[in-house]
């Protein structure tokens, strides 16, 4: 399987970190490549940056995704997830959706992330995927995911504290550590938290591998052709034709 990670943030170093982490997780027969958004925020922390990132995600897929067997939107919050599922010829997995669904199978869950602006955005996201009844709380440290990614060890203690509080004060039975800038921290703080801690990239990769393994996989119905102006040539081409998803034998 050829797995493409799309980093909707514009920080290439973060893409490198995601790819390195993913290659430690995937099965031997999976190859991993990464692609970084051409435009938008260095690290998404606002609604406006998130909206731009959805466009950037489609743009990256149009340029780099044609040969992918599966795609992971490696940006917690999954900008452009449903739109890309409409267009892509491969399974499209979002880190937020995959980790929330995995957590919900275990019980009531919490999300711990970086950047207080994400609290309401993630509450709304969980509502959109129909899991609000199982969400205990979204907790966020004041540092953004970009700041955490620049010096992750500095923030491990405070992230562990928030995860413990989600379990002991908010009743979470499992905690998601969410954010591209927080990848790898879950494993290092797990022993300090009394409930399981999910790494969102690992959850997305597990979902991608499981989805690809299902014979006759089928996602969203193909999109109708759309006439556009001002987009990149590759994205305009992708939108101008019917996607026409086909079942894989």
C-alpha cells in the first residue's frame, strides 16, 4: 500500500516528523510519503486558517495524490476531509475522525490538544461526526501545536497533567492527544496517565490499513464536474471531471 500523508499546515519540518513517525508504525508492506500544503498557515490555530487549509488539502491531493492507495489528512481537525473523500480515488482518513471513532469504541473520551482556539472547533467537529454523547471534554494548553512541535519535551509534563485531569476530573475512559505537533508524545506520557492515551496519527494509520484491507472498498459517491476559475491547473482538472469511484476487487 502506498500511503500519502497530507500536512495541511505549511511547515515542511512537521511533514518530515510525521513521515518519520508513520514509518515506525506502518506494516512492512506500506510505503509512506508526505506532502506539505503550498499555502496557508504555518500551523492551523484559527477558523480562517482552517478554512484555507481545506482548500490546501485538495490542492495537495491534486498535485501528489494520484498514485496513492490511501490518504491520511495529517492535521488534527481534518480540514477538507469530506470534500476530498468526494474527489479522491482512494480511502481518505482524517486523524481527528479516526482517533475519535477509535476512542468512542472504548468508552467516554477526552481530547487534549494545543491552542485554546481549538476547544470550540473540536467540540463542533465531534458533534458533526455524531459522537458528542461520548465526549467528556476538550482540554487545550495555551501553547499552540506549532510551539509544542518546536520543543516537545518542554511540554510533556503539562500535557500529561491535562490528560490525567481529563481522566480523574472529567471521567474520561480514554484520552486522545490530538495535533500534528503532538505526534509521538502519547507514548512517552502514557505511564503517567491512568487511562489509555491515543496518538492520533497511529489511529489514522490503523484505520487506513484496515480500510484498505477491506475487499470492495467504496467511499463517497463521485463528484459531478465543476467549472472553476483561479485554481491550480491540477486542482481545476480534478474538479472538472467526474470522480467516478470504482469498487476495488
